[in-house]
C-alpha cells in the first residue's frame, strides 16, 4: 500500500518532532497531527515558528518549512483518522497514579480511548502504529478493541518505538541509529510493515531499518531504556564510592569508557536521570516481570530506580550537611530546572526532588532556567503533593537572569547542564554571594580548580 496520508494522535514531545521530520522528508505525504489539547494545537499553529510549544534545537526551522505545505496541526481528530491510511498513536502513557499497579504500571487509558475512537471512525482499512512507549502486549489490546468495536474494516497494528532523546530529537530523527518496526508475520502484516518501511526509507538507509515481530519490538524499547538508565545508575553508584576514596568519577568513566566493549557514552555521573521515559519504562518492566512471577528479574531492574532516587536524595543531603546542617531561610540558587539541556521538558527532573527536599528544610529556592517557566516549576512541585501550593509559591522565586538569581545566595546548585552556565563571569557571581560561597555541581560541568581559585567552595558529583 502506498501511503499518502498519515495522521498522528498526540502533539507532544514524541508526536510533534517525529511528524515534523516525516513531513519534511516526505513532501508527497500529507501529515496531520491532532490533539485534544486546543492550546497545544494553537501553539503549534502560531504564525511565528519560534513559539511552537516544544523547544528542540532545529525544530522550528523544520516546522516553518513543512507547515501548511504537507504538515498540519488540528483538533479535528475524527476527520484526520477518517482520511489517513496510517495512524500513529503518540499519546502519553504516564505511570498509573491509582488502582492496581499504582506507581508502577503504565496508565493505558489514553491509548484505549484512542483505539476506541479509531474503531468508531474508521470506514476503510487502516494501519495503526504504536509510537508511545507501551508495555509488552499492548498491541494485542489495541487489536482486540479495534476488531471488536470497529465497523468491520481491517486493522494492522505495528509497533514502531521512538528512540529519539529530547534536546537532540531532530538530529536523532534525521540520522537514527536504527528504525524498529514490529508487525504480524502474516501476509497482511508484512504488507503493513513494508508500507512503513517505505515511509522511512525516504531518508533512512534500508540496512538501518529492522523488522521484528510485535512483541520483540515492544520489549526492545523497554530494554534499551533500561540498559541506558542502568549505565547511569552504575556510574552514579561509583560516584559515591569515589567521594569516599578520593578517586575522581570522571577519570574512572574515561578509563572504563576506552574499553571498546564498554564504550564512552552514557557514563556521565549526575544528580540522577530524569525525563519521561527511563523511570516509567523501568517501573513498567518491573511490573511486567512481577506479573509473570519473575521476582529476581523485577528486583534486579528495580535497583536502577532505587539507586537513582538515592542519588537525588544524597545530593540534597550533601547541600544541607555542607551548609552547617541547616539551610532554613538560606537562599539556594538552582541553575537549571529542565531534566537535561536543550529542552523545556521537566518531567521527572532531579531539580524537582532536590527542591522538594530543601524546601522541607525551609530553604528559599531561587531558580534560573533558560527555557522553563515559573508556572511549570510550581506545577512540578504541586504534583508531588508534599505541601500546599501557597507554600511552594512562598518558597520558590524564579529569575529571568542567572546573575540576579545568584545575588545574596549561600549556595548554587547546578541541576541542568545548559552550555551557557560554563560561560558566566563566575567572579562577578562570587562577589554577589554570601560567604563562604558554595557550588554544588550536579552535572560536573564547571571547572572546579578555577572556581576554587576565585574563592568558591566546590562540590562535584563523585570528585
Ligand atoms: C531517553 C532515551 O535516550 C531515548 O532513546 C528514548 O527514546 C527516550 O528516553 P531522554 O530521556 O529524552 O531519552 O534523554 P537522555 O539523553 O536519555 O537523558 C535521560 C536522563 O539521563 C537525563 O536526565 C540526563 O541528564 C541523564 N543522563 C544521561 C545522565 O545523568 N548521564 C549520562 O551519561 C546520560
Ligand atoms: P510524549 O512525551 O509521549 O509525546 P506528551 O504528554 O508530550 O507525551 O504528549 C502527548 C499528547 O497526547 C498530549 O498533548 C495529549 O493532550 C495528547 N492526547 C492524549 N490523549 C489523547 C487523545 N485521546 N486524543 C488526542 N490527543 C490525546
């Protein structure tokens, strides 16, 4: 089947950039991205491409090129489903906050709603592509809903997990390490797989497009994220030992990374990984393993999360201990709130948990982040439900400028590795602070020796 119309349900961090790149690379395909959230769609349609709701380097340029040509953003979900031959489901699948599997399993209610809507609207055969990260065997559930509630048309379900990382989404999409497509091994299944292979092969070479069965594809996504997160927890575990023994974790990472079997990437010790995927996917894996009675497997992977939580808590404890065991009424400045640089996404950011701990110790937190709004920060803290909103408002001040944010502070904590932080006039910042002035570098991006020569007391992770 030759695809000429694609619809994507969900205009978020995955759906938005992925569809923008498909539209740019396949001008012969009409791509419509739909979402229930009217504001989000209005923002994607903002005449100034700089105002699109997701910040990703290079994305606004691609949207500017394709939008209105063959890329459209709309709230008319039914119409887009009806017209498309291929429908991507890219809605959010957060960890459940209620009921069975609370805090562990993925909440599939948005997926199910999508499947029901597709079943209701579709009048012709459709290929439905799972793009969200989903527990293994979700495709089966989607298929069952489509086949049992649909209008008698045929559906093929494909799993096509997204491996893009935020902050580098555009380059990841343009030059993917691999594209993974899982589908049925029947003739119709293979036809559907080929239709999607044809879409990607407009810019990805065929040898990088892997095809598997649906379950392998679904599980590969969880496995990839679990392995990546495990590397971070492994190096973070070593960072604590380094602090005790006088070894330097950056030197250790460099030394082991030169072993070609280990490799140099993803070995940066930090205040802990964040983002919408790692924790959610591992919890999901743990839940699946437990549901099959595989308790050792579940415990093994759960330890990655336990280590990550420990790392965040250890960082806030270190701030309190170093500041003479009290931070009450002290101003502590956070540089960075996003879960990594080059994104405005804050989901599961370590900054939220460190701020929460310090506010519990009655610290006053000042924040500067180049891309995150005050509203988002307050929502993040409110979501933890540790205290009432007003208390968060009282404890948090947000600045438009890093120098202002640092004035009069007792300590600075680096929570995101934004490049601009390394270019600051640190002498000027030091002069404006309370003495002794402390830096807690949760990302090891600053030059410790240089800061110490200015007069700062420097604390890095694992050094
Ligand atoms: C991740 C996967 O990389 C991606 O393939 C998948 O599709 C979605 O989940 P993302 O969460 O966007 O992507 O960003 P990633 O670059 O993986 O970083 C995740 C977190 O780990 C960030 O908080 C980052 O700061 C942290 N990290 C990463 C480290 O602390 N140390 C490292 O060495 C690498
Ligand atoms: P991700 O990082 O997985 O892309 P986001 O939360 O950024 O997650 O985006 C998911 C989007 O999906 C949200 O904008 C949400 O409004 C949208 N969404 C959820 N359910 C539906 C639905 N049934 N129909 C249309 N859009 C939906």
